[in-house]
């Protein structure tokens, strides 16, 4: 995420978007073979907000 500047809130959205590409087999150049699930967690905010995302292959 640091390579994208780590913008507030957009980092979490980017992680879920990347997971979705992996699971759908559309992560050109970075594709993990036979990806069926993706997991991400994001922590931050002034009140210690935590988010967990699980993306599964349809």
C-alpha cells in the first residue's frame, strides 16, 4: 500500500479490489495460481477502527 501513497480510507478499498481481482483470475502480471479466497485486514483511524475482508471465489 505504501507504493500507492497510503491514502486514508482508499487503502482498504484498494486491498479489497486487489483481492477480488485475484479471486476472479484477473490480476494480470501478479496472479496467484488457482486463488480461491483472499483475506485482508485494515487498522487505523483516530478511534482505532478495524476491518476484516474475506473474498471468496463465486
